[in-house]
């Protein structure tokens, strides 16, 4: 796990998807949090069945636009597994924004002393 840079940063890890779906998720997050902590990057260099690709970015929750009341559906070619790591409030903000663009299914939450881990499954 790559930890957030500050209490306002959320580390977002995507698995089970290709470049197109990862880009769709990251574009949705970049629209909601326009001044994130950096461009998306992948953590593995040899993707394949034995070595799945993990797409990562860090979101700065302080840059959130006003939460959207209107859902804008974003198409995905298949389900995307998402892990969010960070302080509870920023993680919830990222989760809320993902829910405006995708159908979100909660796959579990692990609370920690100062950090929260949330696993989600997104569909378009």
C-alpha cells in the first residue's frame, strides 16, 4: 500500500480492469477533485493473468468541487475493483463522487486507528 501524503489525500487503487476503464474512473475523479496529487500510474510493469495490473492515483479531497446532485453515468466495459485508503472523511468524499458516476457496491470496510480502507466494486 502506498500511503496518502496527508490526512486529506486518498490513495485510489483499481484492479480487474484495463486501461480504458481505469481512465474512465480516473477522469471522473479528476473532474470531482481537479487538483489531485498527480497523474494516474500503474504499479506493475508485466500485466497478465499471473501479474494483474494495479492502477493508482492519489486524490486531494481539499480540491473537491461542490458535490454533484445530478448523477452522470459513465460507461465501463466490465466491473472495476476499487480500494480507497485514507482518513475516514476524505475516503467517504471520494466514495460519494464515485457513486455519482458509477453503480457502487460496497465490498467491505476496514477501520484503523487513523485510516480507513474501503473496497468497492464499480459498474457502469
